[in-house]
């Protein structure tokens, strides 16, 4: 495994093929308050690419082009948050999305444990270390431990997708997953304008 760290953007010409696993690290879970600090990516080849953003510097044309490319499938875990925070800070509308958490909730109805750590443990027998999850991602440098943690959040998403796709087809719920994925940009926009706690489909 190799971890590559870049400042402010991906290098030109870097290709992730037809699908890329993506995650983000922020100062917290409120996109209006907590800034985007790191975006990590992997093509599923065992390497991770981390883009660190100095405070207020979000001019990342190469990363934005990748995120906006409809020909590249973006694999997230809890895409609702990442799609929203990437729109808020990079100003990009992300399409062609796959979310392992959504699929897990559709097909792993025998459990209420849908975290990335739980999926990795059950489906691919990988044990994740989440110790750095709540560390300071806004620091001027990110430590080796933070880099390893950030990488682990994307290195296994392709393998998880393969396992979850089998379950989706077995339970005949792929069409539901796709409709949920298609709705994600709208869900993210609703979150960003203040409807994150309201179910607009509810009677009251």
C-alpha cells in the first residue's frame, strides 16, 4: 500500500479509471461551521491519494473535474454527508454516486450496524482502526497515523461494493438503491439549506 499526499489539488493527469472511492475529513459534522480539510481517493488498487486543503484554499480544478465527471462512478460510505460538504466547499455537483451505507441498510436488514468498520469486519474480514477519527484534521500537517486512517476509509470500498452488489441482486433491491443514489444530490442540497432534520415526506 502506498499513500500519496498532495496540497490543494490532485496532480494533473492522475487517472482513477471508471470508478473511484472517495471520503472526506472535516473539522466536524456541520458543513456550515466545520471546514473541509482532506479528501481521500482510491481506485481500489491498494493505493490512496490524499488532498489536504489549507484553510480557505479550495481552488482544486483537477479534483473538481474528477468529481463532476459523470463517466466515473464515485463510491462513498455515507455519501449524504460527503456529497454535501464537497458541494459546500468545492462548489461541485457530484453525480454517478454509489453509497455503501445505503446499500447496507437495504440488504443487511438483520442488523443495525452499518458503519464502515462493521461492514469491513463482516464482509471482507478487515479490522479497521478508528482511533484517529476525531483527531485535528485542520492542523498544518497530518500525521502518519492520520494518513493511514484516512487511507483506510477508501481502500476497501471497491471490495465492499462487490460484496454488497451480490446481496442487492439476491434481494432484488438494486433498483431501489439506484433511485436512492440518484436522489443523493437533492438530499445533500436539502441538508445544506437547513432541512437536514426534517422529513419532508412525513405527514407532519
